[in-house]
């Protein structure tokens, strides 16, 4: 094991060596009983050899139960950075302060709380509150060459904690964060994506987005680069953490799920916000992990921005439609073409071919069914109209356009307003 009690304080062997204490000198101190086990209080000695790194050992070579589980936990976290222990201890101390005020709250390091059960994996800290247990784990030192293996380890550990009846909560070192607010994108490691949580605040965001952005693609409105538009927006959150000189700061990041394969990315809802340790770790049935007032302000701000984007989109779409109509009129078709005799009438069976020709020469990405119907009439289709002024061929035009949409040539973009079927030209 690597930890011991020395002169009334918990120390690790690496810290003592960092203080320029020679291993020979430390071994002499241990022989004189200077070190004791932090779990059973028995005397520890320092062993050093070619097969194992320097370590503390119980004097009779029979380790106590807690020290064995401590070694297992230390092996589990050996990949973490030095900041891991600093952050973990800050969180532990903050929760211990809450424990003094809440008699139903129990806070302990994971391997200490579950040592007798000899778990396969241990979270850094376990918080028990009435009938719920929370597993808190801090993740540091993620790099590209470690990400794939780490992601698989996280899935196993996360699943294991859930099987044991715990609620897993992960905090990620803030140095891993990568966000481009101008493009509303957050870039992710696979490990980060696997750690993203679904909290009550995320569910509130989901309800808001799926109610207010049903008619138009949120990704399109915000010009967010994406492959597919989801039927329902799914919101998740990540919690980044950093240690400062004498405190710990949390950053909340919420996003809409998008790319589920490398390179992993998602739609960042906003710039997030920082909250203090005491606010984030406020414990009711689970950890609060948010500031409700700030969350409400962010949702209101997003609604305002969303409405502005919708207004801009509608204005741009009207501008495009007007330009397309002018383009049709400028082609030089005159009213005589509307008086088509039955001999040269453009038949319904030829609509598809004519529409495809129209798309090839079309100068914009957006078009609507009314303009397509106008084009067909100008090219010989029936000009009969309903009392509303809409051509009677309109339903046949929409059926043909829907078929092209199924073939991925165009995509239905909007069904709002009188000119209620607008399409995006994708490819031809």
C-alpha cells in the first residue's frame, strides 16, 4: 500500500520521496515504528525491491481488509493525474461538512464504505442519503491514445455501480473541455459521451425544445453542421471540474445529442455556467448539480434567441420565394401559354421528368410546391384553379415531390403558412 499515518497525518510514500527523503532513511524510520496503517492502526514497514515499487506493508505481512481494498482502488486510479486526489479530497471534505448538518447523510471514500463486500470497482466517494446511494467519480488525464480503452472501462464501471444500486455521477477535469459557442458545437471524447448524464434539468430542456421547435429543425435554424435531424431532441449534461488555489469550481454543460461515432460532437445549448462546490453538491435525494435560477434564465434566453432565429429564417425564406417568383416571370412566358389546347397538355405522367428538369436549373436550395405547380402550368399542365386561386394540380405536384423526398433528392423543410410545403434541394 502507498499510504500511512506519519506524525499524526495521512501521507503517501510518493509525497515523502518528493520531499527528498531517501528511501534508506525512510526504511530506518519504519523499522522504528514511525508509520502505522490508517485503517487498522497496526505498524507498517517499508519494503523495496526489484519486483515491486517501494510500498508500505503490515509488519507481519498480513494486510488488513481495508488496506487490501485500498491497494485495489489505487491500482484502479493509477492512470489519473495528480489533480485527481486534490479534487477528490475537496469534494469529500465538502460533503463531510454537509454530513454534520444532515444526520441522514453518510459520506465515505468508496473503497472504505464497501471494503467488506470486496467490490470489483470502487467509486471515489459514496454518498448515502436515506435510501439512495450516489457513486461520485472524478475523471482526469484523458488523451486520444487512451480514450478508446478508457471509454470501455467507464462503461463497465458505470454498469457495475448501477447493478450495485448506486446512482453514478462523474466529474471530468475541465482541461478536457472543448466547445465552440459560435458554431454551437461541443467536441467530445468517447469517454465524455459515455459519462454524460440525464438530470431533471435536462428533462426540462427537452420538454421546452420539443414543444417550441417542432415545426422547424433547430439545427437548421442555428446553422449547426449536422448529418441528420432527430425526431425528438435528447438533452444530456456534462460536469467539468477544476481545482484552484483553495477551492473547486464546477462547470455545467448541456447539449443535444448528435454524432454517436468518431469524431464525437453535439449541439451546445449555451455557454454553460460555473457554480460553487457547495451549490453543486447540495444534497437532497441526490446531488443538485445545478443552480435552478440560472437554469431558468438560460432557458428564457434560449427561447428569445430561438424566436429571433425563426424570424430571420421566415424573412430569408420569403426573400427567396419572391426572388424565385420573379425568376419565373422573367423567363418570358406570356399569358398565351396558359391557354393550352388539349392536344399539347402536359400530362400527370410527365410531371416527374419536368420537375427534375426544373430542379437542375434551379438557382436556390429552397423551393415550394406552389412555385413548382406554376412552373408545370407554364410548361403545359392544366391551369384550372380552385376558388382560392391554387392550381388543381397542386395535390399531384405534392405527391410527386414527396416521392422525390423519399428518394433523398429533396427534403421537406417546412409546412407553415399559406405556401405551406417548402423543400430543400439536396442532390440531383
